[in-house]
């Protein structure tokens, strides 16, 4: 993401959805992008970790004004566990479209193994235990959740309880 005032690079969040230009100091409000299916808005800043799916360096990104890391190649998203929970509750509570019947999970999806981007141990690959048939990867040691492209949308639109988290 570039500064809207001077074109310089914007840096870390100042607050939810707010970035600051490292050149001119202008505070920018991040505008959510619908470019990806999961509404992930990548920034022009390298992330801290490598992609557990394809190995490229992750990029800092916004998901609903929360800073996460995403892969510009495979479009997967790395969440801290608490951030993942907050985003799922918020999205499910705000969703007003028609519920979608989940597609059954294949056994092959549950056999895939990905390394945790921080500790490099295999993450647990399991069905998401909320609504929707999504297979997620999680590292209980590092408190990370990895979602492949489309899994956040599947969870958001699945049948089941909806209530505002906040």
C-alpha cells in the first residue's frame, strides 16, 4: 500500500485499519478490498513468515481492518488464533446473504501436512469445529491458524448460529 498523499511506503498499523506513511507521516485509513474471495487486502510489505503451503514469503495484509499475513501466490492466510476467532464471529454475525450448504470434506484434504511458519513442526490438519466444512491447519504451540483460499468464505456463509460477537 502506498501513501495517498506522497506515494511513499506506509508502515505498521497505528490502530485498527490505520497506517502511517514512513516518509511524510500522513495517517491513512485502510480501505478493505474485495479483490480476493476472502476479502484479504495485501500490503506492499513483507511479512515475518514463509507460506506453509508454497514456501514464498508472506505479505502483511488486512482482513477486516486487522493485520494478518497472506500469500500472494496461493492466497492462503495466516492468523493468530484469537484474531481468527474474532474475524469469524464478526463475519458470521454481519453476513446477511443466503446460507450455503457445505461441500463434504474429502479424506485427502485431512491428510495434507503443512509446517508451522514459526516453529516448523507439522500443524494439525482438521475440520473447523464451527459451521462450514472447512479444513484448517493450526499450531497449538504457536497459536496460529492457516486457511487456504476460500475457507474463510465457506465458514462465513455456512448454515448455523449467527450473532454479533461484540
